[in-house]
C-alpha cells in the first residue's frame, strides 16, 4: 500500500463530496477530480445514452498525455455512470475501483468485468431510500387511483364515476423480490402503512417468519409460493443470469387476480411481452415500471407503452435532493477499510454477478 493514495474521481462530485473524501485521511489521500478530463471519452463510449441525456462535453484542462499519466498513477478510482469502458488496462497501478450503482450488469462488455483490481459497489446505499419511496409511492398511487386522476385532470373529466376503484393499503400484502438495501426500506415503509410484508432473499435456505422486518422471508427458490399471496409485487433484486426473465408468464399466472407489479430494479428481470399480456388481459390491475429493456439507450416499445394501466418513468426512481451523497459515504467507509487493511464492504463477486 503506497504512503500517498492517488484517488481519481471520474464523477460529477461537488466540492463538498470531494472534501468529504479528502477528510478521511488528509495526509494519505491525494484526491483528483477528473470528470471533465474523461467526459469526451464517456460520451464516445456511451453516445446513445449521453445524447438522450443531452450532456455537453466540458472543456478538458489536461493534455491527452497528462490524462493517461494521471490515470496510470491512480490507486483508487471513483466512477460515475455512464463511465469510460476501457480504464482497467490503462490504470496500471489501480488497486480498487468503486461503482456508484448497486449492480454490476452495466460492466459487462467492458474491460472491468472480471478484472484483477478490487471492485466495490454502492449496493444498499446508492439511492436505496429514494427508490424505495418511489416503489411505495406507486402502491399508494394505484390504491388511491392517482394515476387515473392525473389522466382525468388533463382530459377535463371530474365525474366521480371516472375516479376508479380505490382500496385500503392497510391489511394488504406486499411482496418484495430481493430483500437487499432497497427491499429493506420498502419493507419498513410498507409496515408503516399497516401492510403485511413478504420477501425473498437469495442467501437463506428455508422459510422464516418474523425476520428482518418482514412477516415471512422466503428463499429465492420459493418465489412461486409467495406470488399468489401478494396484492403488490415489488421487484428489487439484482439483474444476473439467474434473474433474467425471473418474472415471466408462469409467474404472472401464479399472481393474484387484480394485483399490481412495481419494478424499480432492471427491466430484463421481467419478461416484457408477458407483462403486456398480463396487463391487457386484466390479470394485473396495474404496473409501475421505472425500468425496461435497454432503457438507457432507447424509449420503451410501443406495445409496452400502450399497455393498459401502466405507468412508466425513465429510470429516475433514485433521484432526490441528496442522491450523490449515498455513494460517497460507502466510498469513504471503504477508503478507511483499505488504509486499515480491512476487507472492504460490497466487494464484487464476479461469479455471483454482484
């Protein structure tokens, strides 16, 4: 471990965040803000995504040679999203990369995947509470038919007959697929509304009652036992090979008639055509999705966007007035662990996929 650790921040971090990192150990940390220096590369590597976001490249202050030399000397690298896709091979002294997102599926197809330096994520930290609030907000929206109210307001319809059927959330059952950082917040907030809470977790081997803030915790392989119980189903698991199309036609058949789906994880976890069929047939009463297949690079399909009783947002459920702080906190904690020779939190297991 070098006496002076070069920390390269390739993210839109404000001065407060940069100072927070520096204060972890001012004598041993050289914090280098470098987002502007890599933005042209970020845009080139993620053109479709960046063009949709309307990002304008900033004027770099370094020469290309200075940029490569700084990158080669970096020991720890804090990334943003999107990110340059070929950093690892050029960061010859890098000990550790930190990703500000929860899952690492975005790293597939880059030189990050399976790389030798340590990788950590912000799983359980990054926007977990804002995302959970959005999920529970969606349940409230459907229960009180605020989705219909928004449409009716624009259409100048104010008859009570147009309001739709409202239900009481207290006593209803919400199921959470993936009791991780987001899922735990969903469970806590749902309990506050008087709901019965069920959840799945990959790491447990048998069904447990009254554990970790939920009424029943199921092993992941008993998902289909949980589905018929749920009035609302929240998808909060990682997207891996194991969870690709986890919620498919078989899953929808098992779900309660008139239940609602809420997906704030990744679109690839839900089989899109089966979701459309479940909505249009009335099997599902409603769906809120903040994610859909390839949502970073294109709008949703016409079939998905025109399905009955669906509300779609463009992968923004994690936004809040303090979003960036969550990733900086876990990064700072892990700097302390790295300098102290301790194992870092949220180390990526490439075989597991997160």
